[in-house]
C-alpha cells in the first residue's frame, strides 16, 4: 500500500536471520545466512541446549519478539515465557509470563503495523495441533483471536506464517498444503494443489523479503531444507540443505520503520448503546505524535476494522491532530466484537489500537443463591435474579425468565420453560438421586447455569419394577458389598455394554482365592403371589460362579433363600435369564447377586433387571392375517391369528372371537394345548363376511375362561380392511361421477409439519373434468403427507405401470414425492418405494409422472404418494 514503509537496511536485502533449534552437530542459538548461500550458517550468539528455545519469533524496529519453549526430562516441550531481545546483540530486554499454548509462527504486517501469530487453543506438549490467527501485543505477548481458520483443513495444522508487502498473510501446513489467510476473519483458503515436498509436524518458519520472495526454513522427517515458494500458486522449490540440517524458527529480514508515521489513537473506548444494543459507539483521541516521538504535522483519517468482517467497515475522515472523534457501528448479530483502528496520513499507515465490545444481547450470569429443600418427595427451589452479564454486554434484567432442568447423572430434562417466578415446586414419584439446573433467559439468550445440591427420593419400589442401571434409574439405592482382594461389583459404562450402563463384577487378578461380593437391589414391595425376575447377563471370556437370592433385609448374611445358582457360567454374549419367585407373605424384599468366582481377571456383567407379577394364565395375539376374498361378490375371507401363551401354566381351552364393524361374525371355542412361551397359529373356520360395501375394522380377541382358576381380560388386535377392491385396469379422475371408485381413498397428513397437506378431492384447476386431488404446503417445514388409493386387485408377482399427472401451482417451488406400494393405509404399511421424483414444473402447467413396479406376494395392494 505504502512502499515508504519498507526500507532496506544495508545487507538486510540478502541476509536472513532466525533462531536455530538445533542441527546435526547439536548447535543452538541466534543465526544468520544469505539467501544465496544457505549452507554456511553464521552463529550470531550460541545458546545452551538446556536453555529455553524460541518456537516463534519476529523482528520489528530493532527488537526481536519471541515465544519460548522448554523441554522436560522426557523431551516434551512446554511454553515457558515471552521474551524481547535487542536484535543487534540478542541481549534479553524483557521476559514476560507466557500463554500456556504453542505459538507456531509469527509475521509482521508493515501495511498496518500489526503483529500476527498462529496460536493453539488448548494446552499441548506432544505435537503441533490446530492453530488460529491472532493479533499480538508485542509489549506484553498477550493476544486476541481474530477467527477460526476453518475446521478439518485438508492440510492439517498450519505450521508457518508470513506476510508480504501488500499485507497478505500466507501459511504452510503439515500435510503440504499452502494457504492464504484473511487477516480480518482468520479464514484459511487453500492455494494450488498439495505439493510433494516432505513436511514434518514441528516448529519451522517462513518469511518474505522486500521484493516478495517467500523463503521457507523447511523441516522434513530427516532434513532441514531451504525452500522458496511461489505464493501465488503455492508451489515450493527446494534450494538445498539448510546448514547441517538445521531446524530454524523465527525467520526474518531486518527492516527500518518510517518514524514519521502516526502513533496509535489514545483513550479508545467502545460502548453499546443502551437504547439499541446492536449499535456500538467507538470514541477515541486522534494521535498527536509520530512513531519517532515528534509532533504529528498532519492526519488524513482513521481506518476502522471489525475482526470477523473481511473488509474495512469505515474510513473516518478525521483530520484534527489530537482531536476527539467517534464512530457508531451498527451490527446485526450478538457477540464479542474486536475493533482495530489505524490512523494514516501522507507518510502512510500508522500503528493500530484495539478495543472490544459485546454487541447485541449478552448472556446473563448464573442465578444467585439457588436453594433446594425437600419434604419427603416434594422438592422446592428458590433463587435470586442475576445482576451481571457474562461479557459485560447488554442484558434486560427487568424482563428475565427462567428455565428449570431436572438432572439425573448425565441426563437432564427441561421441566419448566421461560417461567417468570423465581421458585419451582414438584413432587417426584420415581426413586433416585436428583439435582436441578436453573438458567436465566434474556429474550432468547440463555444464561449460565446454576446447579442445586443433590437430593435423594427414597422409598420402596413397586411392581412392575425395572432398572437398567442408567442415571435416570435407581442406581443410588443399589447396595454393593465387596470382600477379599477383588475389585468386586461396580455400576457404570464401558466396553461390551448391552445398552448404556450396567453392573459388573471384576476379580482383577486377586490372590486371596474365592470371590465373595454382593450386588443388592433396592427394596421392592411384593404382594403374595407369583413373580417373574428377568435380567441380562454376560460372562465375557471367563468362567463364573454366582447365585441369586432373596431376603427381607439388605445384609448379605440374611440372603438365605436361594433362587438359582450358576456354576462355571461362561456365556460370552448377552442372554436373558428368567427366574420365577413365589412370594408367600406380602412385604418388602431385596434381591442379591452373589459372586464366588475363582478365576482371576474375570468379569461378569448384568443389565436390565425387571420383576413383574406373573398370572398363571395369560395370552397375547400377533400376526393377524386376512387375505382378500377369493370372490369379491361373496365377500367371505378367512382370518388367522397367532396366539402366544404369556402365562406360567399351559392352557388347552380358549375362545377366539372376530368382529367386523362391531358385529360378531365368529366365536369359536378351541381345544388345543399351548405351553408357556409357545405360540399357535389358529385359522377361524367360518371366516368373516366383507360383502357389505364400505370400510371395515376387524377385531379379533382371545378369551381364557371356563375351567381356569384365574380369568384373563380380553386381548385384542385390530386390522383396517378395505372391501370391493378395484380391478385392473384402474382409472381415477376424482370426479363426482366416480363416487364408488372414490370410496376407500384416504390421506394421512403430518400435522407436526405445519402444512395443510392432502385434500381429496378439490375443485381447483383440473387436468380433465372438474376435480383433482390437491396438496398444499403452507409452511417452510418439510412435509410428510400421504394419500392412499383404495384397494387394487393386483395379481401376485406381476409387473404393473402406474401413470398420473402433476400440477405445480407455484413455479418457484419444488415438490418432491415418493410412490410406494403396500398392504395398509399407513406410512409404515407402504413397504416398498417404487418411484421418487422432484418436480418444479412451469407455473400452472400439468406434467406427467409414472412408476413401474412388481407386485409382491398377495393380491391386495395399496399405493401412496408421499410429499416431502
């Protein structure tokens, strides 16, 4: 921009300087060499290998600014300090407390007199990781992040940084990719292709000379090279070995600074307008001195940049030397804003000053004095409103609302949203440990969280009982008693889980012999009767001896009633175990798993414990099947259903009943024994009558009655059935004259999509005739709507072709749909997609659609159109 800024200093056009972090001969220190003789490195000042080393450095106005690292006894490098050196003799002028993160490289921009760096965001002592662009305060070593270079860069971590005479920043990556970095946003953009010269993940450096030749002190896995890079294409050219395979950091040319440039502005502030938090008012005092401490004779203006915005946001034409000035920035987003102000005159661009402000709506801090009290199972929360924001920005503290979350372990649930009261009460029914999180909201900006103390809801569990050892279950009330030298029982997550958390017993290589460890359930209330205990178990790659017992107390010595015992159990996969428990006297009972394993390094896992009352006689129905009537005029169809014995005892007498439209059509007594856990498929002898025109709901149930001691309530399943299927060929135009054919068409519209969905029929623009089938999406959410034809009488395993016409009423909207076939008028029933289409069309012009499909087994097939 201003060539007067860059003045060669004698030999500086050809002599290049840097810091040597070692070579093959073990030399460390400040070095120099010429760009045409890179093999002869001159040691300017030697440094001991045991002293802190420079990882990144840059020279400006006769001073060298450097970030240091120091090795520990194991060879790991730790950031140690920020040092300032006299560049003429390398005497240390200052040592500052450093950042705890690696600085990869540094570069000085002479067009805006700004020091840039690539800094990591997390503590690291292993290898160079992702680094973002920052602005560095050269006097303190502190920095401000400009922005994120981007996620998942193809080239991996950026390891070098350099700035040319135009103020453009460039970087090389560890995986041989060259990037240009926007200095106002920090975004890295790759230039050219990945090159073929080897690069290692280690500290290295590059720099431009005054003529914009780019030099790279390159580190490879085995060598140190001196390389040039065409910064317009990213193509590197190896010149040769650098010294004795030297590792160089902080590469630079010595340059003069124009002393007549303006100093930075003073008294710089940035404040949000309280009446409009999206306006930031910036005030400052113009400079009155030059960089050389002489009186500034003229001022042309102030350039203003907002970091995160690529271009300059303002050029304020303020010419009064030492005068007051201001600028109001109107911004459309909330967040922390970093501003850079740079004065300029006829000599060039001066020195920058930085200021921050939080625009828009800031986060409230956490609520104060969050208190929780408990009265048995009733919980009461109270708190006081926050009075400060997280970043010092604007918060409307007069109109705060609050969110309350219930927390169990790692699981949290929003239970009250945007309430105005500063208290909350609820009564809990499920046993377990609970805490609560409260956040304040200013508008839609949620503040920092406050976490209450943890409370326990205690009591006796009831039937049916379940526990999967998850944070939301009753893990707080499971009791563990481990003996000997084994690891014993524990509850948590880890390798080999069935789902989420589980309980496991580990022996852990103990030498004391037999394990003696107990896992004891919470108290479970059981009335007199028969119960079924189920759990999943996995023995891993070892053998286990364990038993299950029941007791009215939770002490291991009280578990005298053995339920089941396992010897050398070695199932290396999850399996379900079922155990019947007969309770003779109502009361509270504990279940205990006792391990007596002798194998070392053995692990037994259990999960999904459940206890439920088990009736002696119980049944369920599945797989209701009703084929299409062979004679559609007669309308009779057979009905079959699968009956499963869910009880504890076999039964050999039951009644199966079928209804259509709440009219009993079949009630048949069956004599057939079904053992517990077994199933039996039964076909009604008389079937059901579908001759009546219409849509029928078929219900089938089984009664276990008669000679049985215990009666089971009716068990039912239902099936929606269309009668009078249409023959092929089939045609539908949705006209009034097609009443009979229209009967049986149906729609299912997804109300959650906030769309109007299908309407059958509509009297809008028709392809032919007066009516058509219509669909309307009235919101931006994706639709998930279905329209179903009536039943079509298709022959099994035959090929068919479907044709239809589509009209798009809005030429700027795109419709997408599927065509599917299936056996029921539900989205789940549409089992096979036979066509997909996307259609914009021309405004109010009909277009054709078609789908070829192969009919599945069975002859009653429905098709549907799904729009999304």
